[in-house]
């Protein structure tokens, strides 16, 4: 599936918006299959529920991820 991304980073969090349709303020990420999408999710956040998010993106065609930066 072709995916476009909008990625906003702040000091405390990161907001990633994925969409399967082209948007003017999104950047083309690539044409991903489910395995490539799983690898991308694990790269973004290793403890993410990958299977749930793959299904949500496939079903709805978009997905917004709010990731809180953990302090070490």
C-alpha cells in the first residue's frame, strides 16, 4: 500500500500521521507491504502493538500515532 506521512516532533512527544491517500502537506513514504509496515512501526517504537496498528491502517486507510518520549 502506498503511504504518505506527516511527522511532527517535539521535546516530549512525536506525532506521526500516516495516510493511504496523497495529501498536500504529507510526504510520500513508500509502497509498503505488511512486513515492511511492521518493521517501520518497530523502528518508530519497539514496544508498539504492531499487529493492531497494521490492521487499523489497512481498514481505515489512515492512522495517527502519538508517541511519548520516555526519559531514561
